[in-house]
C-alpha cells in the first residue's frame, strides 16, 4: 500500500515518522487507520534504511480513541451483511495494532502532541519510549463507556506503570494531565509543543547513529519477551546463545575496533538479512 488515507508515512534519513492524519476528528481510530498502521509497520520492518519509528498525530490531538460516529452501535461488531460476528472470530482492532508493534524489529517512539484517549493511548503501550507535549492529556476511559481495556493493555499497562497506578486509571476512567502521566511513568518526558518532535527526533538519531541495527532489533525482543519469563535463568540461557553468536560477527568486530580507534562505528549487518540464526526463538502465539 503506497498511499494512505488516514496516516502519513514520512522517511527522513534513518527515521520514519508515522502521523495519524484525521485532524478534523482528533485522529479518531478507524478500521482504515488500523489497516494502514499495520501496513506501515510491515514496510518499516523490511526497510533497512529505517532505524527508528516515531508515531505522532496531526493537528491538536494525538488520537481521541475509537471513532464513535456509529453512535450506540459503535462497538456492536457485525459483518457487512449485518450478521453478528462469532465470538471465536472477533478480533479487537487496537489489539492487532498493539501486537504488531510488539513484534516490531525497529524501536518505536510515541510523541503525544495532544489528547490520547482510549485506544489512542492503549495502542502506544508496546511502543518503547513515550514523550508528550505539556498540552497532552490521557484517559483509559473504557469503564465510563461500559467497556473494558483493549489493545492487550491489561498485559501492557501494569508492566509499564505498575498494577496500582494502572488500576486507578482504569477504574476511574478519568482523563488526566500530562504531568500525572509523567509522574506515573507512562511518559518519559514533557516538552513544549514546539519542542516535542525535535526531542523525539534527537532520541531517534541517537539510536540510529550509534548502535548496530541487528543488536537493537534483537535486544528489543529480548527485553519485551522476558517480561513474561518465570525465572531469570530463561534470560541467562537466551543471553548466552545470542552473545555467543553475535560475538563472532562483523558487527561485534566493528564495535570493538571503532571504540579502540576512537571513531564512529559503521555496522555492516542488516535486520533484513542478518538476524541471529535462531530468531525468532519463541513459538508464535495463535488466536484460537
């Protein structure tokens, strides 16, 4: 999919910026936006020129949550013939995006330029780093809509901010300001609106200009997937195998020699071709 209706896809140097682009609707989430985000993440993973992905919003909002244009039937999912979807076939759209971000080989940075509510915040939880404008606001408002958290956020949110804070935000369903998001660990830093994207880009370039792409892609999966491990021995076994394999590569030789020679490193290996031989080391989890 080369052209998009509801997102913008802009690559500048090693950084891809994906902009949610329904500013007249505060970038409310739709199935079209979902499909386009999935495609954009697929494109980013196969493009070795892209080292880091930034996701932000057009206009004054990041994402106002699900588009509620259908009124009281918004969440009453039916197929095109009007028949109710079977429970075993029902897939949450925000969850599809969150799980795709979780699988990403590229680091993903959220730049909250404005309000992020409902799926507008839950889909960012698998992103690796979150920055926010001082004007941003957040809300896990599901209980106030007669719903429950989605986008796999019952797994992600307690791991990001802790169970007590997660439950407070979910149980109250209130919209809260950026400083509370910072205090609670949801975002890494707050910025004046004009400084938000420059700060996100500076962080993206710090990653892109100093690190080995294969190491970052592998490390990202190591850290996220070890959140579910039942013992540190699982991490030790994984570390040992990957260090053994990576230590024999051109990347490792370049990393050491560039340090000793006091020069910038030029890592030769590519994510598209040179991931560790046993990557992925996990068994794909099926929806069934």
